């Protein structure tokens, strides 16, 4: 299925500001977080609801190695 961008914005996680984009393929929502100051680096994760989005974004950054847990 084709992913379609449905939203974009900014969020602050651990005192750093990140840009993000939401994509959907009508089954799941995919979130792409752009790392500040690192050209081209992103963290991508999949979620199926909007509850706890900021916490999920934080955990995705920990799993990708951007943050220490």
C-alpha cells in the first residue's frame, strides 16, 4: 500500500526540538522524526493510535540509539 503524508509538526523531547511527519497506509500510522543538527538522519516507527505519542516518540529515539535510556 502507498503511504500518504497526513500531518507534520514539531515536538520537544528531552529539551530538544524535533520535526516529525505522519504517514498512513490506511492500516497503520508511520512517524518519521528528523534529528536536529544531523543532516538527513531520521528515526521511523509505526503506531496504530494517538495515545501517548510523545512517550512513543521518546522510546523510538532511545531504541534507535539517539538517546540513552
